[in-house]
C-alpha cells in the first residue's frame, strides 16, 4: 500500500471508529470526503479480489404506467439518481414495464443515506 493510500486508509479507520458519518468526519477534520469514499472502495475491491468473490448485479425490466394517461407503446424513459456521495446513476428503460421501475426505485430507497 502506497504512502498516500495508507494515509487515507488510516483516516477511514479513524472515521469509522469515531461513530460519525464519513461526511461529518470529513467536515470536522477539514478533509475531502471523496478521499474517504475512495479508500473504502479500494478496501472493498482489495477484499473482493483476494477472495475472488464478486457482488451479484441484478437487472430488471421496467414498465411505467400512469393511470388514466395512455403511453405510446415502446416509449423509452431516461432516469437519473444522484447519490449522497456524489455518484450519479443514469439509465433508460422501456416505459411499458412498471415492475422493473418499482424494483429500481425500491433498490435505490434501500441504499444507506448519510447526512
């Protein structure tokens, strides 16, 4: 582990031990919260590569139907979600499949939120 990577890993450990969110810890210590998120992502990637395990990724079709409003068949919807850590997720899907939209929105709602 490089000197800089080691520094951010130590900061990440201190942030986790503090009981504060990463954002609150970064504000309190006047550091860039993105570095803490990068250190955490590097830790996860290192652990995943050493065990050979990968996180499963699920894809689902989405159909959106608004009661009383006819949708043209084959309409494509474009959506975007901005996460608290600055990551922006963008996707498009078939506007006729509401089950997938429900699955996507449920998955986004289940993500941890930090203030």
